């Protein structure tokens, strides 16, 4: 998945994501803003755009920045739907998804 996302795009998405979380009362606001502020933006060898443990994906037919937590049998993914606009990137909304993997407690 790349959809022609560049590191420059990722830097703009980072700014939009930080602005989004800064304006919310999200329970993990400080953690997410910290991660998004400190982690590098890069395109990995499989052509996946990333900001630290956050990566760009297509979710439900929309472009999303998704936080991939450390692996466990019960995982909560947090994400932001983003779209390109004339002035850069816009966060449309946030979401979370719970995944319970087989073999877990």
C-alpha cells in the first residue's frame, strides 16, 4: 500500500494527526502525540509509509493512519482516516478496532 504517499506527505499527515489529537480528550492523547512527534517518518522496504509504529493503510475503502500495537492475543488498533486537501492533509475522524487473535485467553 502506498497510493503514492511520500515522506513529505507523511510529515504533513503527522502535523494533521498531532493537531487532531491535541484538540481531543482522547484517553491516549499524550501517548499518541508523543509517538507521532518523536518517531521517524519513512517508507519501509515493502513500500509501506510509516511514522514509527503508525502505518498508512486502506481501511473500509479509505486512507488511514493506523497504530500497530505490540503483538498480543488481544489487540486494539487506533487509527485516523485522512484525506489529501488543497492545503495538505486533513484528519476526517478517528476510530479504534479490537482484534482477538486465536489461541488467546
